[in-house]
C-alpha cells in the first residue's frame, strides 16, 4: 500500500472521492460565557481545495477560522492537520497563514517591506528575500509596486499586498476572513475571479469566510452553509443552489419560492392548489398513499410567464421591478399564494397571467425548523385562512 493510500485510509471522515484531506475538523465546540457559538462542527478540507464557510454574522464561521489559525482555543473537538492534532500547536508554528478583512498592513513600510516582513523576522538572506518578494508581487499582479507606500494604493491593491505577504511564507493553507468586504462592488467582482485563479496557480488550500452568497458560488469548490453554530449543508455550489437541504439554505442561497406541499407517491407533488409532476421520490420515512408534508422550492428564474390556462397557476401581477438583466415580477395566484418570478419579458401590474414550471425545476425538501410560516413570505397562508374560516364558522 502506498503512503498516500495509507493516509487516506487513516482519515477520520469518509470521502467518496478518495481525495486526501489536509484538514479534518471533528466535533468542534466553542462557547463564550453562556453562548455556544460552535456546536459539534464536523467537516474536512481536501488538499488544494477552495472551501468557503458561508453564513450570516454570528453563525460561527469566523470563530471556526480562528480556531484553525490558532487565534482561538476550542472547548473540545479535534482539528487535524495532515493527521496531527493542531489544538496544542501555537499559531506561529502552523503551516497556515491568514488574510483579514482589514489587511493589517504597516503604513510606515512600503509594499516591498510589508510583503517581506515575515521573512525579515525569520532572518532569511537578503538575496532570497528579494527573489521571493518579487515573485509574490508578480503573482498578485503588483510587479513594480515595491517602492509604493500603503496610502498610495487602492483598496484592491492593498488586498493584494496582504495576500502576497501571506503566500510569501509558503503556507500549506491560506485562511481568508471576508477579505473583500471593504471593496466596492465592481472591484469585489474582479477580485473574486482573481482570487480563484491565484489559488489554482499557487496550489494552496484556501479556506474562505464570507456572508456573500455570490462570492461563495463564484469561487468555491465546496461551500459549508452555517447558522447559529451548526452546519446546515455541505456541497458544491451547484448542489447547494439546486438541491438545498432545508428552507434556510434555499432562502439564504439566492431568491426562492418556498411553498408548503404534500406528496403521496413518487414523482408527484401537490402545492398551491395544484398537483405537479416532479423528479423526486418519496423520502424513506414517508408512506405511500398518505399526504406527507414537504417544503417545495422553485427558483424565480425557473417559472415561465404565459397566458392563463386551466392547467397553469393563474394569478394577477402585483408588482414589476426592473433589475437590469431581468424583471422581478410578483404574482398573486387565485388561491392566494405569492410567487416571485424572474423574466426577461415585461408585464404590467394588474395583468392576468398563467405560470408554469418544468418537473426538474421543482425541488422537494423535508420539513424543518426553518419551514416558512403560513403567513411568511412565499406563501399566503392557505392553511391559515382555512383555519380562520373554520374558527369564524365555529363562533357563528
């Protein structure tokens, strides 16, 4: 058996790809006073992977990153780096570097000396410092900028200096904590592409933290969606977007219509007063012939606006907003369900329309704690109205 095969067999966590893991996190917990911010977090990071921890503020993503970096101490759990537990290894002895949102550059030093700072601390010979700094600046697109000072740089250039300073130490893993947060929208989009290309060129594992769904979808090989210290889903960007595990993930990653429905047999689902063909089978715990409750997700761009017809979801256009590449159209169906539609063809408020959706654009999820309220966005409580009507009848 080869050394690589031995390492793979020794992994704590199964990986159907057979890829080697550089970091494994298992049952990681962290609390601040009475507030538990990480609750038994478990995942792995493959070698040379671009993995993103995605979630809102306070979900635990930055805390996870800081524990990997060695800036925070976990209450319990395992952080393995190439099968060696890191939790007792000080930050400066880990083959891991971090790029922060505020960059932490030295304003009194020029670009060259900012990038070379770590090498000077290690007393690397001057000739090697010169060679490695110039190579790092070329890698991040700043060749010729060595003599400039930090206050002479744009936000995007400062971000590149911070990355150059991190990669010059040749880390195995680079941690990036919302590094694009201070940039304007245009610069942020440009840097997303550049960061992904840089990661491929360097062959370094990137662990990226953000609350921006577009950043995660654009750059990542793998996305970990977190909420309240718990991992909600791990998958590729395509999996996360097209196959969300629950209503929280579906709502957090892009716009969604999330509608309560029922399934009584494979490949058929009922919601919003209609029955549709779909491509999902009953979940294992469901019983054929029963109205098993589910959440139904349909993305706004997967709904087609047509003329009214008996086999379509008929309704009235309530609002139309031009979004540049499409119109965002809100339609209230005749059975009081609110639908968000993205279409390139305009309609007018008050227009009657019929909505259709293809079977493979209907995604079925199990009910969860994140399932929408009957009165929440995405559905105008058919159940609530029926309940109110029954109560009115009982009180009459």
